């Protein structure tokens, strides 16, 4: 019996791909690098540190900090380009007290909370796990293991909604049932 539903944020609950791409493109431009959409799509779904390591391992620590800070500034400006997943939003807003709900994302807490507040979803989860709460990014199951444990449930009592192969892999490694919702917003 399902007692908990865990939702990924970027690409699953909210389509953030365009807002993220434009924000990263502007942030990379601020340090003198042109980020193509093709290169960005190759790393979509990775957390910031893993993405930057994949795209530009030569960046100094100072440039990485500048990139992160600038991306956050530009992202706030681009929030209007994000789109809610209507089916998952309906599930979250269902007032049943029998199902626990968790947001599980390896995005930064600041950016994730901005998206949630922008779409009035910030008070609808029993727990939220953010990138700062875990050491390892997806496909490692650490974020889902922590979420399931925080809900005080067993993996077989949980259903996870994800949109990327690395997220689906993380959810499956955690032992939960996973539904892949990729392609809902095209």
C-alpha cells in the first residue's frame, strides 16, 4: 500500500528546463563562456557541481562561485518561464491525510524554494530534501533514501515521480516504485 509520494522538482513537478538553460547561459556568459543548448541538454538533471565538472572542469573555485551566484540571480528573473505539471499538482493539492508527500530535489534550497513559492506549492509537503541535504547527486539514491526515512516509511510504501533516467535510477536503487513522467511538457 502506498503511504508516501515523493516528487522530483525540475522537469517532473515543474518544467524548469528553459528557465534553467537561459539562466546558465547568462551565468556562463558572465564568465566569458558560451553555453550551447546542446551542451546544456547533455548534463540536464545533474546537480550544479556535477554539471560544472562535466561541462567545464577547468574552472577555478572562484569562477565556480561566481557562476553559481550569477545563475541564482538570473534564475529568479526567469521563473516566469517555468510551467507546472497539472496532473502532479492535483495530486499534491489533494487534501488526503493518509498519504505523506515529499519534495526530493538535488537543486539548491534557495532556487527550489523560489520555484515552489512562485507556484504556491511551498506549504504542501510534509518534508523537503534539497541539494544541501545530501552529499551525492542522482543517480545515487541518497536523496530518496533520506526522504523515505524522513517520512518514517519503508521503500515499498513509497511512489516516486521522476523525469530523467538518472532520477529513475536513483528511485529504483532506493527500493521504491517509480513512475517516469518525462515528456509531459513538450
